[in-house]
């Protein structure tokens, strides 16, 4: 049983060095015509087309950074308060 083409495309793009692949390369990899690749990208939320290139969307690290910054802020404030007394 093989994977759906849009999942296979997503995995191929994410496996590339810069997480980008031209439409022609993607069509060749999937063995489909060039005009099918944009339809496959529309089915996949992780991919976007810019110009003639299929790009994997970057994942945001903001949700990880906020708790870390709050934790560091609490430690700094506690250190300042502890140093005063």
C-alpha cells in the first residue's frame, strides 16, 4: 500500500536540504504531470508554492520560547530580591 501523493510530496520536500523543491522536480519525483503538483500542494497544509518552488512551511518556536523567557525572568527577579535582603 502506497502513501497518498500529497503526503509523499510533503515528505520529499521536507527531506530536501533547504526544504524546497521546484515544481518540475516534484513532478518528476512523483511521476505526475507538472500541473498536478499545485493541486497536491493545496491538499497539504504544510506546503506552499512561491514562484516555481514548493516550500515546506517553517514551524514556529514561539510557544516554546515564551515559557522559557518567563522562567528565566522569575529566576532573575528572585535572584535580585534574594541579593537585596
